[in-house]
C-alpha cells in the first residue's frame, strides 16, 4: 500500500484508509465477527488508518476497533471524532463544541479505544453557538497534554478552517468527497492546500451508489440511505441515468466501477486520503486494489463529463443530518 502524508507536517498513513462507521450503525444490522475480520484484513494489507467516531453505535465502534487492536502489535493510526449528541435509536442530533465537552469526550474515547493517545481527533460537526477558537483551543491543550497527536475538523467551510488553523495547525479536514459530491473543489480545497492540510474523503463511493451495485429495495431496516434525499425515488432515478454512463466507462477500461471511482479520488491530489467503508472483506480487497489503478487525463475527463457535479439531484443529508455541516 502506498503512503500519503497527513498534512504538510503530519505523519505518513496508508493512501487509502478504512471508514468503520457502517460496522456499528446506519446501514442495518451489525455483525461484529465479520467486522473484526474486515479490520484485521485491512491491517494485514497495510491499511494503517482506521476512522471512527464516538457516535458510531454510541461508542460501540471505538470498542470494536479496540477489540481487534489488542491482538495487533504493529502501528495503527486511529482517527476519531466528537461533537454530535443524540439519543440511542434517534437520528436527530445536536452539536456540541463546548470546551468541557471536548475534554469529557476525549477521556471517554481514550477509555473505549484502550489507548493512551488519540492519533487524530476531529470536531465532527461545527457548533455555531461556540466560537471555533474555543473548541480548537481546548483541543490544542489536549495535544499539549499528550492525549491527542493531531487535530482536525469535519464538514467546515473555508472561513472556519482558516480560523481554526490560526489557533492550532490542522492536519486534516474530513468531508464527503466523490465524483458526485464535489463541493470542496471551489473554495475549501484551495484553502486547505494553501495551509498544508490534508483532505480525508469519506463516502468516496457515494455511500455505495457509485459502485453500481446498490439496490436499496433489498437494504435492511435501519439503512439510513432510505431517508437521504439523493436516494429518494425521483432523485435516485435521475442520478441513476448518469451512473449508467460511468458503468460503460468502467467496462471499457476493464476494471470494476468501484476501483475506477476510487482511482479518480486518489488522482485528484496526493493530499487526499479516501476512507471507503465496508463490512465485507471482498469489498475491502477491491478497494485496496484501487490504489494500483492509473487513469489517463482523458479517462478523468470522461468520468467528470459522464457525471457532472452540477447535475446531481438531491441534498447529501436530510435536514437533521445537515445540522453542523457548513458550505
């Protein structure tokens, strides 16, 4: 597995990370044994960055990762997040970036992860009731105390990124980024590159849509994609029209569509680290193979022409999910 640097002055991590959210919640029932096997397989294939949050399964995801790492003695880079508050069984949320909450959340994550230090700690969403300087200032003190190595911010605007970075250097900004979610390209990514901050791209396969294999009619109860605007009947059918064009390009190249799409993300810059999520080993191995995909300039242009960013229909999240997401 190739390596990429997490920000201008950050560590090297695997060019592709593993998003672990779906192992605990949001995509239906969970299977801990299968998820542990997937995490172990990722580590055995040189994926060094695992991405989680204290809200994925209300702590379950962090504990799941810890259960695998207790038997793994090589280096692993763990990124986790805080800032979303909700009740079990409820998607509705509030956002909290208060200094005392930052400290409390960090201690709880360290305990669940069974680690002395968190490698990368993000504010998961932006709390507009608290100056970002106060939140980042508290996170910087956690770095000084040796409880956190690097800090990041998720789903933040260019202006918020600048303000946060002025308090303490950010190593990463995490946001959704894929062929059908390209909002970062105009304002956010240029600022990140100016400041030397890496982009950690979640849902680089469009929550499974861009693999060409998603069939929501067969999804399990609790799959939150059923409530996302892009997956509603009218929007889904419209977006499917463009997906068919992508499938044709993948057939021409002779590679799985998922690998071609991940190859596109990887090609957008050495400072971009996609973290596709999966609970299945065979999907994981397909994603890993994407690191070896080479796309020509013509192929990149064909992909972008086939699925123009301004033609995607439907918001990324429901109204509740957009809380704390800056544009």
